[in-house]
C-alpha cells in the first residue's frame, strides 16, 4: 500500500527558556528513543527539482509503506525527533541524524568558546588546521561512532576512510566538512558543518543522487540545522533553542532567482579547468 504524506506550515511562538547547553558530547547521545521522529523532504541536492506549492496548501507525496494509507502532517514548531519519524521509516537513519544533531549542538558551543589559534598541523589538502577545526572533527567522528549505524566516515581533515563500527547491511557512510570557514571564526562571521549520508559502505564511486540525506549546521547569530531526506520533498530548518533542543522553524520547497553568487574553493580553478568553466558560466549570468 502507499501512504500519502501531507505537509503544511503554520506559525508558532517559540518558548522562552533558560540557557542549558552541554559542552561535551555524551555517549550515547541523549535523546529519547521513545520519542516520535517526524518530517523531512528531499530537494534538488539529490538531483531532483524542488516541488512548488503554496505554503497554505496541503501537499501530498507518495511513500511506500507496509501499512494502510494515511495522511501525516508535518508542522512548523515540531521537534527534530517528531519531524524525522515522518521523513523516513529507517530507524537507523533517524538515529544517525539525531546523533549528528547532538554533535552540532556541542560544536556550536565550542565555536563560541574554543581556541581559534593555528596549530602545527596541516590536513591532506595542505590547509592549516585550527584547534577548533580538529575539535569539531573529533566530535563528529565520535557522534557517528556512538550512533552504531555508521560503517565508514571521512572528513576534510581526515580524508581516509575511518571504520566507525557500524554494519554494512543497513548501515551508512558519511562524508563531512567539520567546520567550513573556520579561518574566519575570529571575525565573527557565520561558519558551518556540512555532511552527506550514503547507504552502505561506499564513499567512492557514488554521486549526490545516491545520498539518503544531506545536511548542514550553521553557527551564526542563531544556530540552525538544515536537513533534506531523500524521498521527502523540500529542505527543513531547525533552530537550536536555549534548552538545547531543535525546533522546526522553516520549510523550503522552492529556490527563487537571486543576485547573489558565492562560489567555493576558487583555488581548484587552477587545477580543474572544467570547474573554472562552470564558474565562468555562472558569473556571466549575473
């Protein structure tokens, strides 16, 4: 049978609570396994065009299910746990994304307080590693290991595959940049964590379209966790509340035209002529 998944948005008033954040990642991450995990959506990050519909209108998408047809609603204001249950029936994927959320919460605190001084280390790409880079890297690897569902992981700082101890069958592999923009932390600009999740034990010979989830953590005036899950349309933004919980605050189902163009890794244009052509093409459109 097929299950129709309906999603709509409505405004909420965020609660005012006292600050209570953990400064270290605990094992296992502290979230209730009895909580329901609800809602996410896929976006063009998986190679499919975004689906457009008025936000006030109920949207229906089809997802395969063993049960009878039903309508599930995802709402602005839901917790990450509630939202993920509606996004995917895969408990392992929900666990992994929750564990990464725990790591992002801790990194957000460390970005505000940890040393940003340079170290004597450089990564495999020749970039100098900062203390906060390596701290974020360590926290993310720990989160993936504690999830017990990640088989392999690699990062910009450690590009070699690291065995996280999870299963091959039903497990996942994750690639991430622990702290993109870490060199500008001292200028108080926004920085972030970026990661992609693939099924199984392969991180080579795979494409963006093979991902089952992709996300980024954004550390700025506010800390947010933006996710997309394959098979569930749209991307969804969660705000880190003072109490340390993630709350769904924004749904994006379309990308409008804009005037901003901010390419990354410009150094690669010297070694990759095809990438240089892409940037030249995009610049000509502005």
